[in-house]
C-alpha cells in the first residue's frame, strides 16, 4: 500500500530552515518543542554511533532549536540508493537483546512510548498499536467495530509475524526522511528511533511512494529476510497509518480499515 504524504502535513510538525553558519558552511535548523528536539537528537546520535547509516552531524541543541550540518544538496542516484540499502542492512544486522529504547520519543508530533520489553509481539501490540488505538478512541476517530478488530489483531500478531531479533530502527523511514549529499551519499534525518523489528523499517520505506528497486536489492543481498516479508509490510505500517489518522484526521481512515479487514 502506497499513499501520499503532503507537504502541508510535514510542515505542520516542525518549523524548518536552512541557515548559513559563521564559517560559511550550511546548517539545518529545526524549531520544535524542547522534548521533541532532545528525542530527535538522541535518535540521530544512536544511529550515528553504530557507524552504519549516515546521519547529519549535530552542531548544537538548545530548548529552542536543533542545528545539524546541511547535507541535502545532491541528487539521488541508483548507486546512492544501493549504498543506502546496504547501510540499512548493516544497521539491522546489529542484533539487540530487547525492544524499546533508552527513553520515550516521538513519531511526528505523537508521543511514542518505548518501555523496555523482551517480547517483540507484546511491544508492538501494547507500545505501538494499542497506544495509537487509545489516541484514536479519545478523538472518536475509530468505530467500535474497527477498534474491536484492532484489539483482536493485537492478540494474534504471532500468527502473522515471525520471531525477529530486535535492532535499532530509524522508525520513520519514508522517502522524505532521506536526503542526498553532493557526493552522492544518502543520509537519514528525522528519526523516531527505537529497538524493534527490522522489517518494520522496510515497511515504512514503502508506505509513502516507496524507495527505488536498487535499494531493496542491495538490502536483501546483504541481509536476506524470511519468506513472506512483503506480505507482512501492511501490518507493520498499520502503526503509521493510525498515527496519521490521529495527527491529520479521517483522510487516513480508509487505509486503516483496509489493513484491519486484511488481517483481522
């Protein structure tokens, strides 16, 4: 399932801007609530610390803004996408013993709870799907029948999702969160990082338009996935569709209902 995320929706989350620094180089400034900026910086640092997936260097962080090095002045190429696929595979290959993260953070403007858990199915059910379900109930965005289907789905995740080792995820890896430098290298920005199922990151890459075929070929050459992985992607993306339903309203309801009908 591929849908379109609008520029207006992105601009509603944060105020952004490219700036000229004192040394003549370019930076990228983001203004948002302090907790959101701290969470984003923590996610960028966690990914950078793995030495796998490139992220823009953090130049400064204050309660008012996050300033990073500007890296988005190049054009995407097949070679750049191939490199990014291999780098994401390398990130996901660093297995971790538990799900969650060092702290709670945000997916867009929505709080994202990350209490540590050793059971991936429980984590995805309670910290992801049921969390979004409660938000949707509070906003009267889901009918009782849709809510019931979602609850039922949460109880049957093992039927659909195989056991996977946790790994550090970007967490919000759609096309708009990948930029390319003039040297052709791809960088990821705006993470909603956590320790989760690697397939969930790949699922998000296909939600809003998808990445080029070269990206997936390179990823799978380095890190093959269990059979049927493509059939599972809409299930992982239900989290993001629910999040967009909660953030932007009923225009996302039909996509949520389609996934519920398929799996519940």
